[in-house]
């Protein structure tokens, strides 16, 4: 065997032996700090050289002096590489500790800044963390808003139910004691109030189904001409009583795939709102027309326009324009003037369950606003 081949064999053999010992040490230290792993790398590198030189020098019969020189040089290299490994390990440990602190801040809901220190992997991790933290903060904020509006709704609804219930109790007591001047009027009013509360409870039930994702949409081909004329016929008595002109226009044969009960409810809510917000002698107009990728239903009224900040909130549950929850006027209200702020939230829920969208815009020419519902064809 040639000298060179022998040197190769000895170097590889001793290198593999030291490498295996290093792997074993790394495995034993796997749960320790990163420092230990890097120290193992430094020690293995220099030990490989040391052991290799030692083995070769014995076989090559080099002088003791030469062997000492080689040993001194490799020992110095060992010390330097170990020191460098430890310095690098200390830096790595520091970067990983600052990442740990960032992670802890995520848990506490604090701000995380994507760090520009450390190796590319650490920077990537820090920027992913900052991203995740931002999304988490947005989700928390959304959840908080939802929770606030739910809490508000419960207090509003209990207020809105308590007021008519107190009225009903007072009227029932007057009837019981025989002190009611006009018993038939009391009976009518009690009936009206009960109808109003039934509507409100129905709306609440519908909304809770929408929020729970349990709204069942059973689409079928609906003639929009029939749907619009039925909705107009149903609301016409209220419009007449308020002196509001109600009309509609639908191209012949226009159809849409939708849930008939859901879409009727959407249209009825929009028309009742329009009538309610249009002054006497004004008009509410319903049109349906084909648009790109679907069908549009639009209800235009003469409400005088809606302020920008209010327009963003109309579809929120419980929003009804003012902070006051007391029914307007001292007289008990009929079912068409009842206001719980649920109508448009239901409209939005039903439309979105159909994968459609609803929006509102001001129409200065009509001194009013237009609610547009677009349903996919
Ligand atoms: N056509 C409209 N013109 C002007 N403002 C409107 C119109 N429709 C709704 N709004 C405003 O949006 C609010 C919310 O409407 P929404 O239909 O959700 O509730 P509501 O009509 O007050 O009560 P509910 O429909 O539960 O009886 C209304 O209180 C009103 O301030
Ligand atoms: Mg309404």
C-alpha cells in the first residue's frame, strides 16, 4: 500500500471515530443549550486533526520535535476554534432569547417588532411572528367589537321588551279593575304591542340563526316580477297611511335563484325602512334588473340622505341611528313603526347566505338613498 493511501485510510478512520464520538456527545447533550452543540462541533474538528496527526506521526516515524510542533499548532487551533464556537453560540443563544421574549409578548397581547438582528432564519421567524401577532390583534379586536355589540343588543332588547310589557301590564290592570275608559281601545293596543314583540322575537331568532350559521337557504327559481309586486302590495297600506307613493319596475321574465321566504323578507325590510324614512308626499321605488354576473334589487327612497359615518354602521345589529332606545312618541306604536335596529342586519345576513352583497348609497337627485342588493345569477 502506498504512503498516501495509508495516510488517507488513517485520516478517514480516525476522523470517523472522532465524528461518531462527537455525534454521541451531541445526542447526549441534545436537551442542553445551543452552546454545547457548537462546542462539540469545535472540539470534534480539532480532535479529528489531533488524533489523525498523532496516528500518522507514529507510523511515519517523524521526530519527537516535529510531532510536538504539529501538536502545539493543532492545540492552538483547538483553543481558537473552541473560543469562536463559544462566541458564536453565545450570540445564537442571545438571538434565540430575544425571540423567546417576542413570543412571550405575543401571548401577553403586546406589540412585536420584526427584528433585523441575527441570522436570516431568525429574522424570518421574527417577521413571521410579527405577522401572526398583527393578525391575532385584529382577530381580538373583531371579537371584542362583536362581544360589545352582543352585550349592547341584550341590554337594548331587554329595554325594548320591558317598555311595552309595562304598558301591557298597566292596561291589563286598568281592564281588571274596570277603570279603563275605552276597554276596546286597550284591547287593540295590547294586541298591537304583542304583535310588535312577536315580530321582534322573530327577528332575534332569525338573527341568532344567521350568526350561528344555521340559516337554511333553499334556492329556487323566483320570478322577480311576482316577488316585487307581492312585497309592494303588502306594504302599500302602510305607505298610503303615511302619504308615501310606492311603486316598482321589473323587466318581464326576470328570474333569480334564491330562497323565496328569505328574499321576501329582505325586500319587505328594505321597503318598510324606505317608507318609514320618507316624508309624506315622497316616494319609494323598487327596481330589479340584470347586472354583470347576477341580478340587482334596488329600493330608492326620499330619506334625505344618510351621513357617511352612519352609512358604515347601518348594517350592524341593534344600530338604529340614535343612541336613544325609547320608542318615539308617547303613543304606543304599530308593528310598522317598531324599531329594534335588527332589520338591516337580517337583510345582510340573508343576502350573504346567498353569496350576494348589499350596500347603500345616497341619491342626491331623489333627496334620498338607495339600498342595492346584488344576488349571483
Ligand atoms: N331607508 C332608510 N333611510 C334612512 N335611514 C335608514 C333607512 N333604513 C335604515 N335606516 C337607518 O338605519 C337604522 C337601522 O335600520 P334597521 O332596519 O336595521 O333597524 P330599524 O328599522 O331601526 O328597526 P327594525 O328594522 O328592527 O324594526 C335605522 O334605525 C335608521 O336609522
Ligand atoms: Mg328596519
